[in-house]
């Protein structure tokens, strides 16, 4: 997995959500430094392979790590949107931060192939169906405050809204990366459902923040090719 995910240990996420990071990372430490000080580099991936939580050494371009990397990219994009949300002083930033934490749980699940992982590791990386239910509740709540969508809209509506549209497009890519793992039975349906529903949430959230900030959404129109 990408080395920057080591920093996830600093987040307030349930400890069992990150077992694969704690297990496969071997942090270097100089002799004159405390052995508890963690280094970002491990040197274990310098030959192009890394490990999943089941202990498999796989090429870094394996579909599992493509899915994990895209999920990480999605979390980064949501983090940017959360910062814009805080600047705009509306109520979405804490929800976005919670979603980033849930994505870490999803990543732990993705890193643990269902076909070969031990029962203990399967239990450690179980993904709750309640996360999907909560997303659907949030979608419904925001949609109740929005006018019906009658036209195609372009990513727009202010910095928060546009960044949420960007996150939505990355979320769709994450879904395309994950679908083969779901099809092969290596991840549970609830993780796939969550990523699928998350893109819907991000679309509605983009419209919601545009409305809250009083920003106009740009409507698609056919461009005259003769101009």
C-alpha cells in the first residue's frame, strides 16, 4: 500500500480498522533514536512488490493496490472539499471527515482478500452495512432542501461544490477499480455498495453546498460550432 497511509495511524479511527498497516510495516530506526519513533520509509517495496493484510507479496500494480490507491486518492479529494467547507462555514465538513475515516475501514477490507484471509483478519476488517444506510439518510435529507434537477449541470457552484464534483469523479473511478474484486468474491458487497452510494452522496452534496453558499450551478448548453 502507498507509504503515506502510515500517517493514518494518527487519525481518530478505530484501531481495528488499520490492522494491515500495523502488520506489514517495518519502520526503520537509527541506533540513537527511540524505537517507538516511526519512519515513513520502509524499503520493503523497493523491488516493486508490497503486501496485503493476508501477507501476500504482490506487484504494486496489482488490482488490489490499484483499488487501494484510488480509495486513498478519493479520501484526499474529500479532505480538500472538507477544507473548503470549513472556510464556507457550513455543516458538511464533519460529515466529510467521518467519510474519510470510513474509507480507511473500506481500505482495510479491500486489503484483506476474503478467499485467503484468516477468520481473525476477516473479523478485524468487517465492514458495517450501517455505513450505507447512513449515506442514504444523508442523501435524502439534503435532497429535501434542493430544487428538482431539470438540466445537466457542470462541475461548478463554488470551490466546495466543484471539489465535491471532483471527488465524485474519483469515486466513480474507485468503483471501477473495485468491481473486479467484488465480482471475484474478494470483498463483501457492503464495501462495493458504499463506494457506489458515496458517488451519489458527493453529487448531491455538491449541489447542496452550492445552494448553501448562494452559488450558481453552470447548466450544460450546446455550444454553437460556427462561432
